[in-house]
C-alpha cells in the first residue's frame, strides 16, 4: 500500500504501473501541458516532470511509496535525531523549471520536429543534465553506508540513491515517431522550367505552436525532365499539430502549366504548326523558338498532308533518369482550309487538279 498517489495521479497511472506505463503517462501529460502548447501550463508541466523523475527511478519510487513526496525529494525519510541519519535526511532539492525542461529534452531528444518522437534514452549519467544529481552531492547527503540502519526493512538500498548512476534504470526504449498528417499542395510549374531545371523558392503560411500565423521558406530544386505528378515530401514543415507536438508533413505535387505552343507527351514535345491552304500546297519556310531559347528552322517545298508528322530526334524533353538524353520534337500540322471559293479559284483548282 503506497503512502500517497499524487505523483501517479499526475501521470494518469495507477500506483502499480510498470515503467512503460509511467513513460507513456509522462509523454501524454508533458505534451499536453508543455508551456509552448496552446494547452500549456507551466506549473502543471513542472509537477508532471518531477513526478516522472521520481517514479522512473526505482530507488526514489520506493522511498515515495513508503514515506511520501517530501521524503522522495529529500532523499529519504527524516527522523530528527534518528541513529544512522546525522542531520536528518540530507539537503532538500527544489525542483525547478529548468529541471522540467531538461527532463523533457532528454526524454524526447533534440530535434526540429517539435517533440515528434522518443530519444534512444538517457546517456550514462544523464549526459550531465542539471537534474541528474538531484541536489545530492556524493549521494544521500551524508548517509554513510547507504540506508542499512533505516527501520522498516530498507536495508540493502545502495548508497547514492539521489543520483542517476548509469542513466535511469531500464533506460528508454526507442519508439517510432508519430506519423504526421500529410498535406498535399499542387505546385504549378512552366514547361520551360521542367525543361531546363530550376531552383524555385517561395514562402508558405502555416500555424505555429500557439496557433499564430507564420511563414516558412521552401526551396525546391527542379530537375530537368521531371514530369507532372512528381511528389516532393517535406517533413515537419506544415502546421503545428497540438495533439502530437509535431508538425504536419507537406507534400508538393508538380503540376505542369499549359503552354501556348507546346504539349508534352512523356519525354516528347509536340508542336502543332498552323499553315494556310496555300502553304500546305506550295510549301513554306518558318522558324520555331525552342524551349531552351534556340531557333529551329522549319521548311517544306512540297505539299503537306493534313495527318502528316515530322520528327526531330533529340529535340524533346530531357530524360531525368538518363542524363544527357532527350526525347523527340514532333511537328504536327493544322491546315486552315478555306470555307468558301470564288469562281476563279474553283476554275483554277479544276484546271490543275
């Protein structure tokens, strides 16, 4: 039977909770009451962190269960004048906001994902964190020989129970980060930019930790030959998610802008050349501006069939999976037939065809 349950209640667990349940309880409560969250409460956050510090240490938890919070804070029960406890139970440690944030940082690890996952656990000695010694230099504040003389059968408890030798007992097991929601955003890109490749930078609006609007710059390096539908994923760049303490994932999807002259077909480019009826019969001489700014001459001296196509190898889109190679440029024709003929035109056609 435990003396009191306040610390267990703060973590939302029972007094018989396992180490895993205590860690889970701390994770949920700390994310909810972290001061940077909309639901944050600095004092509550500090209480939760202190509860976790005590209950995750088997020695401190044992003291807490038998003697209560004051005893756990002071390193053991204080019996004024009790033999074997010179000066009482040692100096009192005042748990601070810095201690709370240190525990949070050690538990979740240092990353830019907004507390999205567990760290692999405390390093040996808690990495020098300010809370690791619990304010007991040299162990239990002058309790020689450990607690062998404590009444109540607590003999055998090792000396130095105020610290965290070798890290917290059991350590923290690694856990996969929470998979954040993926938000898809279409990015319109010109055919010229998909042809040459280009770095595009833009700012997007998103929500911060307290729901405030903020801007973040996104840089996308377009590779020559990318196709419509190409997806680019940016984790931890979206709105802050209070329920997980992380940021949503942004997924940008390339959308090709409609071009006034060209149409893409896989790695090929199609250009439809308009011709008058006369040009279709007598031939033509024209120039075409390519996507990379070159001038391509187009000419014919013989009639053009309405369904005719001409192919120019290696003048199409770059092939992203095969650098240095390109698709084809395909020229199609659109002949502007007259909708009416004069008598003289009819005679000329009749006489010559």
